[in-house]
């Protein structure tokens, strides 16, 4: 049962990506662009620090020996 849930979870990611592409082609104003999204996210200092710490953690775990 767990195996089926994991496979379904991995299959859901590309399906969601394809759905996003279709939505942006059908209704371009429905989703914000990357620049607008980052502009809204980086308004607060807490969001900038959180993203910095996440990128540091990601690099530490995947890029360091």
C-alpha cells in the first residue's frame, strides 16, 4: 500500500506541472509570473532569511562531500 502511495505521489508531480502549463495557456492572467511571485515573497525580511537558510541547507546536504 505504501509503495502505491509513493508512486502516485511521484506521478502527481508531472501531472500537476502539465495542468499548470495548460492553465497558463488557456487563461494567462490566472497565475502570477515569476517576477511578480518573487516580488510578493521577498517583501518581508523573514521570507528572505527563510529562503537563504533553505538554500544554504540544500547546498550543505547535496553539494558538500
